[in-house]
């Protein structure tokens, strides 16, 4: 099955890149610059693709960033909140309808490249706060993507029933170099260690019993 992967350069999608590359099924990895402060994740994406010999395409949608309003991931006026994923402090990290945008572009590439599927690293730990990460949303998008081309492209979510710690365990088995993945929404010199996504990254390594190579600020 020839697959287009939505690839951010984060931990989950890097494990999925290795997983798909190990079966030789990834035709192209697609990363999107949507004006995220942590655009340095794209450098990690490029490096992992280079090492695995996977064709990598970066779609530049950075001019969209001011369309997302008061989103902490894109607006210079809004700080990325620290702490765990409690709705009251993390709602600022919602990028409006991000997954529909990403899936739409990846589906276009799958049609253009005559691929059979689009894959992304949605997982069991995704938060209800992100409406476009829910199974209901993904099912609806899967239906729309199937209808977008006569080839009936499939939407694959192989990690949908896995916790982040299980993804770390799988990555360790696949030989993923986790130091070449980026999670922190602040996009500083190093991972801050305090924002929601840094907290989850840390906890996932601990729960998996896998050494965490990340250099955190704190
Ligand atoms: Zn952080």
C-alpha cells in the first residue's frame, strides 16, 4: 500500500514514519508550515526523512498564521501556557480546524501521486479539547477523503488505540533516535519541559521505561 504520511517531526509521527518505512509503504512524508512558533520541528522532520530515504515535502502555509486568531501556537500576542492539559489553560493551544487542513493537503498529494492511503499519528491520548482529534471527526474525514477520488483513498490511524507510552516503546523497538524529534510548542533553543506537550513527552518516556534523551530547559 502506497501511503502519504502527515509528518510533523514530533515524537508520534516520527515513530509512525519509521513504522511505515520499515514496511516500505511510505511514498512521501508531508509536513506543513502553518506559521507555528515551533517550526523547528520541520528541521527534525527533514532529517529523519533524509536518514530513512523517504521523500519529504514541506507545504508552506505560513501566511495562514494570522487567520488562526488568538492561538498560542501561532500568535505572537499569546503565550504558550505551562502545565498539564487542563481545558482552562490549554484551550489557547487549539489551532482552529488544523487537522482538516492537514488531511486535506495530504489527500491532495495522495491523489496526485496515485497513492492508496493517507496516514497520520492520531493516538488514544489525544484530548477531547481538540475536537479535530476525535474519532468522530476522523471518521467523517475518512469518508470525505474516500469520496475525493475514484481510487477511494483510505485514511489510516494505526496508533488510534495506543497511549503515548506505547508509541515510545514501539519507537524504541524500531530504533528511533528520539533526540531527533521535537515536541515543545514554544519552539525555543531546547524543550521547555513545562508546557503541556513537554509534560506529556516526559511522562511517556517514564511510563515506557525508555531513556529520555531530551535536553529540557528546567
Ligand atoms: Zn515545552
